[in-house]
C-alpha cells in the first residue's frame, strides 16, 4: 500500500470527539439512560474518550461497554485466518437504554450491522445510535450514522487507517491506496 495523506491529526480528532459528545447529549436530553458501546478494536477507546467528555460536560459518566462482533460478521467464512474472538463486556442491562454504538470508520455498513445484531442479542435497547469518527461512504447496507466526526469521500482503492494513542501510540487518520 502507498501512503497518500494524513487527513486528521490529534487536535482535529479531539475537536471532533468533543462535538460528537455535545451532539449525543443534545440527542439524549442530557444523557439520561445513556450507554456508550465501543466496537472492538478502536471503537472501545473512542467510546471511552466520549464518556470522559460527556462526564466533563454533563457531570455524570455514561455507562460504558465493549462489543466483539467477530462471530456476527457476514464474511466469517471468507477469512483466510482463524478469527480472533475478543471479550464482550456489557456490565449493564441494555434493555431500555439509549445506546450509542461507537466505531472508528464507517465504510460498507457491515460492521455496524454486525454490531446491531450482537447488541440486540443482549436485550432490547430503547434506542440505538451510531457514532463514527470517519464516514468514508460506499455503503452496501442501509446504515446511516447519527454522529460523524469527519466525512471523507474515498475511492474503493483507498484505505482509511485510524491510529489512536491507546492502540497505536499516536492519534491520526491516514489515507492509503492499494496498488
């Protein structure tokens, strides 16, 4: 792959997350019955960062969970390697909660669909929102995010790589191109 550009640095990511946190609070009337659920891998630290901001803005921390969607993927049989199943940690009852699924990039919509399937197997939330750091388009399913940090039109040959300090040692969003 060939590096093309850095499209977001740490300050832009921080501003986008602050804006998303405010939008979540507005949509949920101050965060009542709010839970943030990060999709493995980079959705988890993003959900944590959003929870910190919401607590700072509103004075109360939303419930926080981690969701593994590996076994809900529709391409599981097409993977060349053995899938790595990670732990789902939802330390609250999802029934009746306003849940924000959090992930780093929205592309085809298949990860978000798998997240919805995994989440609803745990109960019936009152409402599910989708928060994404980068929406790159190219939907294959009728999935539309509620909260977006950055819309980044891309070609199908391009790859968006999100780097976070918690997983990669730095915060950045990069655009790469496949040969």
